[in-house]
């Protein structure tokens, strides 16, 4: 399994995943040009993508979708609630409505509910040929009932959206601060680190912290908080980097 984050943050989110038989995108929240430009660095294009999985319908996760289906014909995977909200998909033929799981020969995708201020939001556990990853973004908390499913995976792309002090002392109005930090918002650095300390295991190879706020976080704060929490929980793990808004990550092969 190959994994590359192409963009992560409030201006757009896209992640590329490749197996022996499939080339998949998780969210398409930037532009067609941006996605093709970043994919070309991997010797791939949107024409090669056969499945696109959508976590929720906020613009920073679906911005390119309407233009993608005008030119390309990938299978769009999303929930019935999301499908009903995206009118331009009504007459598009290549739709796969998911609920709990999707099986694509060498790729299985377990789909878990998240807590975000939209009608429906999900995260994905991808497995292929004994390798595994979690794509967890845009959630105010992680339901404990999913801990067993998401534990000891090989790769985590995990939201670490904001530093609490920066958020509370920053320029956002109170209603927006409450939204971001609330149960239907985003994970703080500390909450993210605590979850990761509880779920990573001996088979974990890499953590990529995602959806860092441009106004209420920094890479240094996200990494320092994670290191502090891992020390508190006696977790010895240092293969951690941050996904960026306008710069793709390295191509990870697990």
C-alpha cells in the first residue's frame, strides 16, 4: 500500500492511496489542476483514479468533485445522506453508496462514523494485502466503540487541528471558537495525541498529523504536544510528521 497526502487543512484535503489493483483518492477538496499537478509528481493522473471516497460534503473535502466527474469517470463512494446533498451527482452513473464497509478485491474499507457539524461524516480504515491505515479527520471526538477497529494499524493520518490556547486567545468570534472546540468540531492537539497514545501499537509505522489550522496551530505545537502526551503515557514512538496545506507529503510505502 502506498499513501501520499496531497493537501491537508481548511483550504482543502486530498489523500492518494494505491494498492496493487487500485488508485484511490480520499476526499477531493482542492482543484482539479492542483490534484493533477500533485499526482503528476507521483507519475499518476486523475484519469488513473478508479475510486474516490468522500468523508463529508464540506467544500474543503469535495471542492473538485463536480469538475472531476465532468471529465473523468471514477466511482464516487459516499453515504446516502451525502449523495442526497450533492445535486450534481443525481445523474452521474458511477456511484457507490456505502454504509459500514466496501470491498474491492485487494482493498477493503471499513467506514466509521465521526462527529462533525454536517448531516453525515465518516472516516476510513483501509486494508490491503496485510497492510492497514486510518484516515481520521474532521471530528469532535472518537467514539470508544471504534478503538478496537482502529488500534495497531500500520499508518495513521489523524487530525490534530488546533492548539487550545491559540484558539481561545485568537481572533475567532466566540461562536466559532465553540464550534471548533466542541463535540461536532475538530480534535485539538492534546485530544489527538491522547487518542493516538491509546491506539497505536507495535505494528504502527507512521503517523501523519492532518488538518492543522492555519490560524490556531503550528507544526511545532502539534508535534510538541504529541511528544509530551506520549511521554505521559509512556509511548515510545517518533515516526511522526505533519501534513501541509499546499505541499504533498512524501510517498509512504507500508
